[in-house]
C-alpha cells in the first residue's frame, strides 16, 4: 500500500495525484525506515523562526473525514471517458528504468531517509551524482523565460530536465563552462518551446557523490530491516524499477482519459485533506494557518487556488482508478475490507485497534485505499508489447504523489520524473 507521510508543505504536485489515504493520520510504520520515503515534516518548517510571531491560541483543524465522498454514489462514466483505455498499447522498453535513474534514486533515498551525506569529489560527472550548476538557455540566441538559474541542483538520473540535458553533463568536471545543445520534446508542456532547439551555457560548480555506506551503518540506520548494503541496494532497486514501471503505465492511462466534467465533491475532498495536514503542523508549532503560509511565502488565496488545481488532478485520477477497478472486475470481496483494516493496524505504531482506525478514517476512504491496492496489482500485471501497432502520443511517467521538495520550476524542467517512493510492506 502506498503511504504519504512526512511530505513537506510546499511540494510540487505532478500531473497525477493519488489518494492521500492515511496521510491524514500521520502514522509511522512499525518496521524500520522506508527506503525512499520523504523527509520528516518537523524539519525546516516555515513560519517557526524567531522573527515570526507565533500564537498559542487554540486552533481547530479542518475535518477531512466529513468531506470523503461515498464511493457508491459515484458514477464514473458521468465524469470521465475511459473508452481509449482498452486499446492502449505500451512498449515494454518504455517501462524499464535506466541504470542512472536507479543509482540516483538509491542515493537520494540514503540521504533523505537515513541521513547519509553527499560528498564533493574531484572527478568527472557520473550517473547517480548530484551536481550544482549555473545555466542560461537561449532559443535562436534569445534568453527565454525559466531558462536561467544559479546554483541549481540536478541529480544525474533524476529525469528532472528535458531529455539530453543530463547526458550532456556526464563526463564533465567542476569548473568547466560549456555549451549544451538540446531539443525540447514535441509534446513539451509549454507549447512555445515544443520542438524548439535550445543552447544552454552551463557551468558545473560542484560534483557530489553519495558517501560510501558500510553494512554496519545500513543495518543500524534501517533498524535491522537491511543487514547489508547489498541487501538494501538489491531490494530498493527492485522496488524503484517496479514503481517506475507503474508510473509510466499510469501516465499513459491518464493521457487517454478524457474528462467530461469535474467532480466538485472529490476536489473538495482533496482540499480538506491538505488543509488538515497544514493545520496539524500549525497545532504542533502553536501558530495559525495564515502565519504558517506567510512563513512559506504564500498567501491563503494562493494556497487554496493551488489546492483546487491539484484537487482537479486528484479527482480525475481517483475516478480513473475506480473506473478501472470496476471495469476489470476488481471488486472488494466479503471479508477483504476487514482484513485490510487489521493489516493497517498491524502496520502502524500509532494504531492499536480497528476502532481507532475508524475514528481516524472514513469507511469510504478505507474502501478506496483497498481499491488502490488492487489498482497497483493491475499496474504490476499490465501487459506491455514489444512494438505498438501505431504511433501514440508519448505520455511521460507521472509522480503518484508530490515530487521532490525543493525542485525549481523552470522551462527546462521535464515532466518525465517518475515517482520512486518505496513503501514499507
């Protein structure tokens, strides 16, 4: 089951946003730390520094449980057209993660979850490294909006920038300035740049690699979940490959789903869930929502507007998942939901009983989480082909939840960043 704990507030939301589910409970798994879950929300919380006046006034959080939509009331066909899903063909080669992608995400997991460090090295850039760069991009000799940055972090293998950019950096050393020609994809999300050739003047300022990790260190940091570094690497790489595979397929499915109209109830469901998460943080730090958002550099109106926009993607994807489960006969059988609830209780430290779980989550939300588990199995068993019958519009992998926390939004940011979040079983 996917879990979405510990995500920072101001994260980038990608094209698809899956159900947050147990996000609202803030529960932690009972077993050792996950391989690639995000950093704890208690770190770098905006609005809590000494220069921000805080308040100890009682703050009543949002109640997302009351906003959860009754699944039985949803007629998926009223909101989306799924007619193109049945004939969708996806090439097997497209769902295979590259070695660079795996190496970088394993390194990022070691840093974000277990506290291992990136170390500066005096060598050429290799796949899996983290580089600090300055760049200026031009099209026909003219600087374009979003094509310039200083001290930008780029993981080699992250898929963060457009195709060809990372490849052009591999083999270069820090201190080198060079021109990097690339071509924006024909289906690039900014039409003004789609298919255009660009030249980036790039300066590599720092090359970093993940520190060497011993068996003893990984055993201690993972609380005996992994007894050797090889065990961690093998298990994590397999999960990353699977998540990449699932993300590509999800992206392709979403690309052929046509929305007939928006489901306002599901959009509000998402908004209330996110407001609840913010309010929990506010209560922990004794501040109100306005203070917290101001500390993050965003107004209440901007935040709510962002939530509604993200809620539209959430709604469309939830409708799609429900529709596919119903279409494929992935129904919830008698006794399955009760067993699923007990599984959650066994999995999380803060949960001591099914009754407690029921207090935290609405029945329909738990039911949807079970559908989501079934949908993951559907993705896992999806039949790909060696060759498609005809050219299809390329849909890049999409994150199944918010992506990396501190990514700059620039014109060269790629939409090919797959979510590799590996969750505890």
